[in-house]
């Protein structure tokens, strides 16, 4: 990603999103005039105009045109096919971490991957995990069984599907290091298993753009339950002490640079505690922006701009976003 230009100012936000309404069967969406959604043919729960702040760890985000929580892989495929048929954009949410959804919401299909796609099982060190399982829960369950490899991801606030898609990692562990294969819905609408060697993983990214991760197989090493659980507890303690663990945020805002952490750079610019509206650069960790209760996406974007500009002016470094900014301004 280039580093030559100053970040642009973001558009202003507006009023709160409207309340969500439920859709039954193939009823016409009442928010934004969406084409009829085939809810009677696809297993899951559909809502129209659902405020996405209810589904993100930032607690920020305007309404979705169509919000669908699929209960099966077939329902995922059917929903994506419907969106493509009608020329609608679509996106996937798990627990809603690592995203900032703008105040105008998302005028398309939002797929919430969770219950129904959260199964897991293991045999001989191979763990088969649904995309909707929370990563902290996977970390705890594997640790309790005495398997190491993902237990240090206990503080990563997302689902396994999102973790594979962005190669989430923490404390020396990431999904790419233990992945055997990922079950995905391809851009062509096929559900298939992609082997690890066919996925171009990098730092906080994969080669899975345009795919939907439905599950994965992980190879973990047995290391004794007490040893692994003790290591997990140490990591969790460190996470709680060093990050705003229990406050609404997206996780890390910026990617670390080659020579320094993003948090250290922002901190050296004296920006801890800086506020815009209801958003604040955390006084605990400068690579976190927290929602103090009434923050808009625009507040957060202004803080991002302030931090990127300050770091560029001070160090000549253009910070790259780790958080994904989605949706439209209001």
C-alpha cells in the first residue's frame, strides 16, 4: 500500500439509524425497497433495516438493507446468489470486530455468520471448526483439551471465519500457522475445500477475497491441558492489563509497521486520550479507539485521520488501516 499522500477527510455523519423490522417469508423489504428476499427457501433469520451497531463490537453502524443470519452453508450460498441476481452488494459479519460500519449503514445484504455454522469436533489433533464459532471459545476449548496452537488467540474478538479470512493473530500465533484447509463459498457459488498451500496468506490477510469462509480444519499439537491453560491465562491477563479489553472497540485500528508498533507511534505523538465526539483514542493502548457510549462512525474516522496525519508528519510513516471501513456516510 502506498505511503505518499496525506489521508483524506471523511464525510460527516448524521442521525441515528431506524429501528429494525422483521421480514416473514418473501415479503418486500420495508427499508430501502429491497427485492423480495426468499426467506421461506433459506434456513435462517432475516431482518430488514436492522441497525448494524447491534452487531459490531464498536457498537456503531447504520442499518442494513437486508440482514440475514444463515443456519446452513446452503443458505449462505442461496443468499449470496440472491444478492448477485439483484445487483446488490453483500458483506459478511461474524461477531462484528475489525470493522467500522458508517452511519448510513449498508445498502445491501449483510450475512451474519454465527449460530448454525459454529460446530466443532476433533480427532487425533485435527480440529474441524465452523466459521461461526467465536475465536475466544475455540481458544478455551482447545486449551481445555490440552492442544496448543490457537489458545493464545483467546483475546481476539471475532469468529473463526473472520480469523481465517484476515489471518487473525496474537502473541505469536495466527490461523495460517495451523490451517490445513478452509471450506469456502467461492465467487462462482461453489462450496469447496481449499488447501492451505492454495491460500496466499500474509500479515493480517489471505487470498480469500470474494470468498465466504464456512469452516476450517486446523492441525494442533497436544501439549498437556494444565500447561496450555496456564499459558492461556497468562496471555489473557496481559491482554486485559494492556488493552481496553472490556470497552466497545474494533480491536487494533492500524497495522503494525516493520520497525515499530502502530500503538507506540500514535502514543509518541501524544494522542492517548484524544477525543472527537463520543470516540476516544484509548489511554490504555493508543492503537485502540473506544466508543464512550454515543460515538458515531464519523467521530472515529476523524480520530483515525488525526492519528494518521500526526504519525506521518512526525515520522514520515503512513499508517495502514487494519480495521475495515464499510458502508456509507449518512
